[in-house]
């Protein structure tokens, strides 16, 4: 950005001195940005300084009587959106859906199955909606099927996983960036969203690199878990398993845990949008950190509740106790009810299923705030471990399970999980 100079009271100040002004050239690429006054400009003094902000090579002049009352306004036009689309899609839209299917050597029906799995909306026959990159991507997936590396069903399932996870990720990233702009720059939500579109070209490459890096690290972690199980021969020596994992109707023995914020519904009614968003984000961040440090995996968050799994009952117990302790001591968040059940689950579509999950969910509603509740079977696997204290309760009737003997899990010896 540049500033033009003048004489006397009409001298043009350096735009970098303006509040919230971009600190680098091209901060609003492909968009025209002005600094607009809040309030009635007609009542301002006539001796108002002027500032010129640049976007690309196009200067835009704005009146600046009171820098503290200004905020950026981004005007987006068709060229702006078109240029950003080309950068994101990698090329211009020149192909119809039949062109892409023919180029990949598959029927339109097969192509549409994969596009639906990816989460794309329906496209008409005459809509020029695709690029050569779309054809390359479709060909890549189809080749895996042709080479018999994947069945068609497996290809659709994997494609659906990519579509759903990246859709959620993109929405999450956008909301995080918008919130950051609102808080740090003191601008409205609507202005922040327009500004983000203008600044997005500078973020595409680092976000893409981070995504690929994280995917590779996560895939490596999954490979290590698979290799560890292969080396151990899936022995029955691990706590709570009877025979080889392959002998059971549900293949994976896991510790399944829930953490549920207390009084979330009533609290949310008393909060404005920003405060509620900060509460949810703080809850999710703290859960993710504790679960990760404990060696577990966060399966999903459902509003005020988080579901996770761990490889052993001991690991699951440590995570549950750490979660209960963290929310009890948090000065902003309410306490949480936690539960843990060791049993077998079915893992599909990035989620887990089975009676173990259902029982853990039921126990959460029975737990007292700030405590961890487990079932008698899980308690048996932890009974000889001095790190944990077990306090049995009277039998309770649980919907779908009949009579259940809940046990409160508490800290024994040791310090538990240590967060950096």
C-alpha cells in the first residue's frame, strides 16, 4: 500500500497508521477496500484528512476524520470471485459432466455416484461446471477400481469420507478465521466474511500444506497402530479380551468415553452468539488436548458432548479422570459428567457403533457433575491397579440394558495425565 502526500491540513496520512489497516501490500488482493466512517459524515468538520488505500493497482480514496471510528469495507465483484475460483479449482470451468465422465472413461452414472459421495450438488447436463482438474480427480479414483485396488463400494466409501471430512474442516476453518477478524480487527461479522474472501488467496497454499502434512502424520499414526497389533499377533493377553479379536462379533476392543457439560442448555440460552461460540470452542479445544495427550482419539463432538476411544481401559480411565478434573477446575466452563466403558465396538464411517457406545452414553446421564462413572465389567479390568479408586453404587435400571451396576472411578496413586 502507498500513501500520497499533500500540503497543509489536507496532507494524506500513511494508511498503515490507520486502525486495522493491512500491514502488507496486497492484503486485499482482487478486492477494492475503503475505510468507511461509522456515523453521520455530514456533521464532521470540513478539514478532513484523506487516505488512499490500494488493492492491486487500483487506489481507493476515503475520508478520514476520525481513524478510531473506521472499519474496512470490501467490495467484491465478479472478477474477484472468478479469479479466486480459478485459483481454488486449478483451472477455468470448461467442461460439462458428460465431458468429464467421457474423459475418465466411465459412465455418467458411475461418475455421479462418486460426485454424490463427495458431497457435490446435482449438476444439469448443460451446466459448464467442471475443469480438467475434476477429470483428473475422477480418473484417479476410477483407476483404483480398474486396477482392482479398490472395489466400487470401497471407492465410494473412501470418497464420501474425504468429502464429509473436508466439508466440515473448511467450515471450521472459515468460522475460525472470521471470528479472529471480528475480535482482532473490531469489524462486523459480515465485513469479516467479505474481507476473508479478499484475503483468502494468501492463505490457500499454507492451509493446503498443513492439510497434507496432517493427513500424512495421521495416516502414519494409524499404520503404527496396525503394525503394533500385527506384531503382537492380536494376543488375548490384553485386558478384557477373550480370544482373538477376529473371533468376536464386533472386532475392536476399546475404551469408549463420553464427557458432557453440565447445564449447557440453560447456559446457552443466557449467552449471546459470540460468548456461546467461545464456550464451545474452549470445551472442544480442552477435550482434544487431553484426549490427544492421553493417547486416545476424539471420535466426534455433539454440541456439548464429546465421544472418544482409547486402546486400553487404563488409558481411557486416565483420560476420563483428566477431563473431569479439567472442567471442574476451569473458571469459565461448567463441570462435566464423564463415563467410560471397556468393550467391543464397530468402527465405520469415522464413527463407532455398538452396545459399548450406547452403555457409555447412558452412564453419562447417571454420573454426578465432576465425576466419572463406569460399569462393573470395566471396573473389574481396573480393580488391581492402584492408580484408580473404585466406589460401587447400587444397581440401576438402564434403558436397553436392564440392571447395571455403576461404579464411580476416582484418582488413586500417581499424578495422572500431565499437560504441557
